[in-house]
C-alpha cells in the first residue's frame, strides 16, 4: 500500500499565490508511482481543505471545490478529519510547499508535530529563526558571516541617523518574495519606506545598500549527502531585486553560474554551509548573498522553503548538481521528520 503524502500549499499570507504555483509544479512532477498525493489546500480565509483538484485547476489557481478539514490530534492515527462527513484522511507525511510566515515561520510545522505528522524541511525553531531576518542577521553576524551594516528597529524613533549613508534598503523582518522591500535615497524616502515596511511587520531592517549583484546557493542535506550547489547570479534591471523584478515582466536575468573568480564563489559556498548549520536547518534551503563591485561578500538571507517550480532557482541549482526535480521531491519525502 502506498504512503499517503499531503502536499500542503496556499496559506493566509501574502505569498499564497506563489505557494500555489510552486505546489502545481510539484504535483505535476510528483512520484505518483511511489506515493499517493493528497492535495491539502490552505485557503486565504485560513481553512484547511482537501480537494479533487486537477493540475489545470492548480496552475490556474482555481481551487473552489474542496472540503474543509480538522487536524486530528491523535498520535496513533495521524492525519485529518473531513469537517462535514467525519471521514478520516490518513497522512503518513506532509510535503510543505508553503511560502511566507505561515509556512516558513514554523506555524504549520508546530501543528504537524503536535499531531505526529512527519513533514519536509526545517523544524519549528529553525523555520521561525530563518523567517526572521533580524534574528538571522544577529546569529550569522555573531558567527563571523559578513553582511551589510544594518539597524533593527521597532518604530521610526529607533532610527540612528548617524549610521545612515544613502541609499539604504528597508525591509520587513518576516516577509518573503521581497514584499515590503524598498530603497531610500533621502530622509523623506527613508521614512516613507519604513512606514511601508511596517505595514508588513512590526520589526523592520534598515540595511546599507550594496552596489553589486545578488547570488544564491542551494543546499540539500539527506542522510547520505550534503550538497552545496555552485552559486547562480541574478542581474537585476533595476536598483534592487524587489517583487516587481521577481514576478512581473522585467529585464532581470538569472545566470546558472556566478561570473566571479573561483575563490569568491567557493567562499560563498563555505558561508552557505556554515549558515545552514548554525541556523540548525534541515533538508534544504537557498542562501542568498550580495557581491560588491570590489568582490566583497555579504550575507543577505536564507529561504527555508524557496520558490519551487521546476524552473525556480533552487531546483535548477540542485539539478545542475545531478539531482533532477522528481528525484529531489522523492528525497525530501524520504527524509520527512517529526
């Protein structure tokens, strides 16, 4: 009998639609011959649902025909219960394809642990830690990983203007996909950017602007291997790699390999492995850096559930290391933990 794997996607937060797109790709390439896939959709109203969605429904983000679920907090019978019928939905493991605070911040991981359902990716603590850029910065900085100068603030009154050297980058601590991120070239723009970021979170970062390019490294850790990919390179068409640059028509290009000397790219891979370990990550993550024009390396952030379509940066980097998309999905399911 095949194991029942719940592909969990959606959520109430700003990255709901991006999560659906990632899950559609996972479902298309899912190892259906090995596992049964249960599509578990978290709607924007926060309800957990199971549905008989087609692949077309998922790619069109047309997820209407579903049945609401309760989580079954029974260690002997892990899974869910359909709200209307009382029918049990047994789950052997959950493949989490949730972006943003609900999925990457440890919320769902905590629920699944309470219900004894193994899941893919990082545990509760590392998920919560990595979702918070402020805490991530403090931990990585304390362990010698270089990064741009920053201020962590709770209100406009916390800004230390003596440390401001425009332009500056402003971002919420706990958002993904560059929601709430902007660049400021003056005090007026800085205050506006901070107010904008505070609309997403009560804690925000003000960072020195690094004049350079963004690169990323993908990590895959299983019981048998610890893969640290070669860095890719993102050449943005604007000043920053914001939401518009990531998800709407633009001239930004992603190169499969970073165009820097080997000693620079190897340094990035070393820092990536170090960050993955000190932040207590499990299974997979993408770690992003900036490289300045004089080849300085600066940690940016870590993504514990990065974009996961077949053409997204994380699966593409891992594929170049010899693990194709379906095999990647299989490895993550096999390493699911509680």
